[in-house]
């Protein structure tokens, strides 16, 4: 196997495409996290049992990533979770 590099123009196109995809993915993740009420103190009433379990696991993962948890009102930051 030989080491072949992408031409500069293709590398730049690839880099731009990856950055654009990352932005779109973060927006989608943020929308899903908001719909699941991950940041809210209480789970939204419209969630089914599976979604409530996913919400609980996402909140735990957010804390593991370093997002702050407010014990007084049980709200959860999600900045790092969205970026992960």
C-alpha cells in the first residue's frame, strides 16, 4: 500500500464538509436533548417509559462529562453532552 495524499483542494473540501456536518449533528443532538427534557428538573409528561430511561441515562452521562447539576431544582446543563 502506498501513501497517497489528497490534493489540497480536496482536503479543504473534506475539512469544510466535516465541519458543516458537525454543526448539523450538534443542532440535531440539541433538539433531541431538548425534546427529551434532559436539562429540565422533571421529565415531560409526554415521554414514554423508554424515553424516560434514555433521559435518565443522558443526564448521568452529562454529569460524567462535567456538565453541572443543580441539586436545588434538579436542572442539568447539557453543553458538553451536546458536543460529545
